[in-house]
C-alpha cells in the first residue's frame, strides 16, 4: 500500500541528505521482513513542510522508518498516486 507521511523541516534543510537518511532507515525497518521503501519526497521549503510517499505493509512500518531516520511524522495516511 502507499502511505503519505507529513513532517516539518527547517527551511534550510538539504533534501538529498534527508532522502539518504530515509532510504537507509526504510531498509533497516524492512529488515524484519515487512517491506517499506521510500517512493518520493517533496519539500516545500517556504512552508517548512515535507511529504514522503512510502510503499509499505502498514503505517506503523512508515512511522518506524521515520523514527530510525531521526524524524517525527506528524501524520501518516493511506494515499494514491498517478504518474502523468
């Protein structure tokens, strides 16, 4: 399933560094056998808001990946995506 995690970062955050941490954390969270992987990451710096799209077996796995990356997700919700 797809899940969208919303969280906040300082405006001067380096998105590529955050993405590296999240990819590594998702791999660590998936080590227990339940899959979780980062699909996409969007940062709206002016609002200090970040959205991460995950493919995961549950919202708990997404939250676990966030914690392992040192991030606190304000919410994790099911999502749908379409590529045009």
